[in-house]
């Protein structure tokens, strides 16, 4: 009798915890970008944030959604991908508006130019949307043709999680190139680390496909590397290089 009463009490608690974990998975991934979004709006500068992070997440989550059609996984992970795509589009919209407003060079660059030198550095948010739709359309068509192939589906899932695992790599490389993390939100990276740790544990406990667990572990390692950069560059800041004023300097900017 006592065992039945205990089970009756624990069942709602178990459901509540499951719902909470699912909600954290769906919306937890976008939380780290809130402080970065607010920072860009406040400073009207997107210099500290690499928009290639948006590119990586857009590609990864589009591939993950297509992977779901070939091999069904937890629905919260599917909804997480949809929410993340919308969030990255919002980040891109803000970054593009701020960058264009601060640009001295008024020459327009668009997706339709098909210029690889200016890829992902276009002058209008609409160009980014066109690129994302073009990629999603081509990827969906290939998936439709190959959905019956187990090898293709598993490869698609591997590509999705491998791309997502490289999420922090553009930020890592940008920091290393500039020898600085100025303009990057430390809160964002801390939330990345805690979120990726939680996500990896969720994958392992829920028995998600192996690709997801590998992705989570790689992301945690990259997050820790970025935090290491922030610590190292704060202790040994790069000294500004003095340069003489030049008549053409304003134009060069």
C-alpha cells in the first residue's frame, strides 16, 4: 500500500521533471544569445560577434530537421531546431542592420552576385534569407530522393551534429585572429557551456542517436577553449599599435 502511494506521488513529479527538461531543451539553446543580442543593440556594434556562428547553426539545424524525416528522434529536439533557426535569423537581421548603418562603403553586396569573396557579408537581410532558403530547398530535394537509403540518413545525421559541434569555432578563430575577446559576451559563452553540458547529459539519458552525444561533447570542449581565450587575453591584453595619421586612413576604414 505504501509503495502504491509513493508511486502515485512520484508519477506527477516525474512528469513535471520531464516537461521541464523538454522545455529547457526547446528554449534553452536560444537563451545564450539574449545577452549578445542586447549588447549589440545597446552598443550599435556587431564587431565582437561572428555572424558565421549564425551560419553554422542555420546549416546544422536545417540538416537536423531533415534527419528527423529519416530517423525520428525526441520531438523537443525537433522543436529546438525550429526555434534556433528563427533566433539565428533575428540575430542576422540585427547584425546586418547595425553593420550597414556603420559602413562607410556604400557599395551593395548581394547573394545574387555569387561572389565568394563576399559570401555571408551581404548588405541586406533579405539576401541571407534567400541563401538559407536556397540551401534548405536543395538539401530537402536531395533528402527526398535519398530518404530510403540508411547510409544517406545516417550520414545526414552525422553532418548535422558535426556542423553543430563546430558552433563555437568561428568565434574561437575570430578571437585568436584579433588576440582579443572584446565585444564578445562572456555571459553568452558561459550559457553555451552550461547549456551544452545539460544538452549532452539529456542526450545520454534519453538514448538519443550516438551522433547527438558526440556533438554535445565536442561543443563543450570548444566552449571551454573560448573561455580559456577570454581568461588568457584578459591577463595578457594586446597592446594597441600606434600609427601615424594618413590622409587616406578614413577612406580605408
